[in-house]
């Protein structure tokens, strides 16, 4: 496979996973913009572990899932008490907060970022496996009682609460799931580029993700299978 083709496939997987990460909270009617925040956590964790300790891809992935989930869970506790525009603006602020934190930590390369990440053999295959696994998980999740609870919250939170749905717990679950999925995308991105900068995980990345999600249709996960490769391909072309 040519370098250009592998580059294209890996980034389609990255953006597909990211749009699914953004799709999960929107499925429950949550205006959450913290996807890039958790992508940065996953990417920087993988970059630091790979360069400092020579940690292989899958161990970086497992560690990033745990760290991204934890650092996504903590703000989710606060966002479970907010709604609408307040959630959207507050979660967007996480992006600028994580950038500021990274710039002031020398161990993370500060403003220079981290370069020299170990090369991952078969990254294309690993990326496809991750995308397929996450897509299948979300498909099964939507068919479960949790997925139906998400839909009921998106329709009417008060009605969902009267039917026995714990809106606060479902909100925390949705945001934590989104954080974990975004962390996976961050790891793949770091191993593909082999360098990460604070500016990479910024507002422009969020706009790309949201555009791909809304063009594909935020009410179905399958529309992104078309919107992501088309919009990413047009951008590169």
C-alpha cells in the first residue's frame, strides 16, 4: 500500500472515531464540545509513553483509554448539572484549558510539543480494527436499554425522568464514553504523525469534527461513513 493511501485510511479512521465520540453525547441531546480535549489527552499520553519508555501501541492505547476516561469522567460530574448552551460553552473551554496546561509542562514538550514518537508497524490495520470495534460497540449500544434511555433524554429529559431514567447518570455515562472514544483517536493520531503540538488540538479540529458529524447526520452513526471520507478527501484533494 502506498504512503498516501495509508495516510488517507488512517486519518479517515481517526476522524470517523472522533465524529462517533461527538455523536454519543448528541444522541442524548447533550451539546458537548469536549471531544478534542480528550483527544489531546489520549494523544499526549501515547506520545509521552512511546518516546520516554518505548511503550508499544496497544499498551499506549490501553493506558490512554483509562486516562481519557478518568479525565473525561471528572468534568462530566459537573456537566451532569448543566444543559444547553452552558454545557456547550463550558465544554469548549476545556480545549483551551488543556492547551494552556500542556504549554506549561516541560515534560510534555511545552509549546514545542513531543516529537520522535516510535513508529507503529501495521498502523493501518490497527486503525481499521479500532474503527470497526467502536462502530460495532455503538451499534449494539443503541439497541440496548441504555441507548433507548439516551433517545428518551434527547426527546424530553423530564419525561425520561418520570419513566425511571436517571438523567444524571446517563449524562455522565455518555460524556465518559465520548471521552474514551476520543482518547482512542488521539492515540492513533499521535502514532501516525509521530509528533504532537498543543495547537493541533484546537478549535479548528472541533469545527472539522462537527462539520463531518452534521453533514453525515447527527441522528445516525452510519452517515459519517460517507461524510468523513468525502470531506477529508476533498480537503486533501
